[in-house]
C-alpha cells in the first residue's frame, strides 16, 4: 500500500459492486448494512500488490506468512450471521489483512482485533490507521485468551479454525451476544458454528462447512 489515500471512486469500484451482486446477494445475503459495507471497503488495498487485480474474485488470496484473506462471500456470510448493530462492540481473533475488521467497523461502534503473527498485526494496524478507521484497535498476540480488559463483547468472530471453542471467548461474550467460529481439525473441512448467549446459557447452531487456516497457539 502506498502512503497516499485512495479517492472514494477507485478503479475497482465497478468490480466491487459486481462482487456484491454476483457472489454475495445471489447467494442469499440480504442484510443491507453488510451489503453496504462490502460495497464500500476497498478490498484491493488489503491484498499484496501482485494480487490486487484478483481482489474482487470469488476466492481467498495469500497475504504472506502462510495466511490468507478470506473469500468475500465468507466475510459477508459470517458478518450477517452475527447480526451486527450500530452500538455494538466486537472482538475479532485473526486480524490477518484487517479486511474483516474493516467490514465490521463500517457497521458496529468499536472493533478490537488480535493477530498472532506480529508482522501481520503491525501491517494491518498501519493500513487501517491510514484508511482512517479510528474505531479499530489492533493487538498482537494469541487470541485464545480474548481481550478481558474490553469484555464483554456483543460480537466475537474467530477467523482461524480451532479444534474447540476457547472458553475465555465464551466467558467474554455479552448476554444476547453472538460468537462465530470455524471448528474442526486443521487441514480438513471445518464446520462454522454460531453460539448465542441467552440467560447466561449458550445455544449452539451449526451453519455450514468452511475451510480456514489453523488457529495457532504461542
Ligand atoms: N480475518 C482475516 C483473515 C484471517 S486468516 C482477514 O480479513 O484478512 C486467519 C488469521 O488468524 C491469520 O492471520 C493467523 O495468523 C491468525 N491466527 C491464527 N491463530 C491465532 C490466534 N491464536 N490468535 C490470533 N490470531 C491467530
């Protein structure tokens, strides 16, 4: 990414509008706040330069350090499942490029995001700051323990595949909050699980099958 800021109408705008229609709306995402955010966030600024021309295509892309920026549809699908609202506070585990954090930050009040690869964390913090996202706070470290100083969260999104749901994340979920996480063995197909908290109890719903990079521990 260069130091200069991108004008609102960039050369990828038409591709971004098409992406939302063909990959996201056509597959059933209807939440207007989510669709608006996906139309607004310049995804090409979150991919390495050599992949910018593919940023609006229907697949994940490498972002270095063996990690990926998720497929656009998956970002939209997970965001919609979380039922994000204007006044909400969100936690993301797995900042990666910062794209998912930016999409959430267009909708909710505040986003806290943790990334285990220090270089990726620093790069995305810098990128998000340059883009003017003042409501996103980045931290480098193992997201397993969540962010206790900022808990509880209305929304928790984990964008790496874990074998089981980290208990600290369940503990840091607010009453009526929602947590989404891919669960399953690494290098296999995982199941996307949605957890909601009602009267202190958690309700689990299985959504769909996905493939994410593994959740790691320090
Ligand atoms: N949400 C990202 C995609 C993330 S890929 C985006 O929009 O670009 C998953 C990320 O989770 C990787 O960058 C990986 O390094 C990170 N990760 C894996 N285990 C983690 C952990 N325990 N804590 C924090 N981040 C973790």
